């Protein structure tokens, strides 16, 4: 496998897991399983928010209001998977894979 293709897929995969961690943390906070007053939870939440918000914010602007349900992470996860497939296809079509 091409090292550049491997790197791109690894970065996409890591960001995929960061988004999932952010979603799970938001659920845990929403259901009062963990509390944001805990310094570790607060720091983790701020870090995940800073990593995910730059890509989630533009998606949220275009989505209709669904009554408190945020589907922007799902759309971003699907977009990341699509991006990974497009990159692989481009590498294969150029003969770089």
C-alpha cells in the first residue's frame, strides 16, 4: 500500500473515532451519567469540541431544525467514509496504490 494513502486513511480513521467519542460524551452528559463539573470531563469535552466543531458547524447551518436531534455527526461520518473511498479510488485510477 502506498504510504501516502495509508496516512490519509489513518487520519480519516482517527478523526472518525474522535467524532464518535464526542457523540458518546455528549450522550453521557445529557443522560447525567457523567458531570461536566468534573475537571477531566470538562477538559475532555472542550478538547473534543475544538476538534470536531470546525467541521460540524457548517453542516449544522444547512440542516433543518429537528427538535433537538443533531444528525450533523452522522452526516460528517458518512462524508468521511465517502472521502476515504474517493481517495482510494483516485490512487487506484492513477496507479499509485
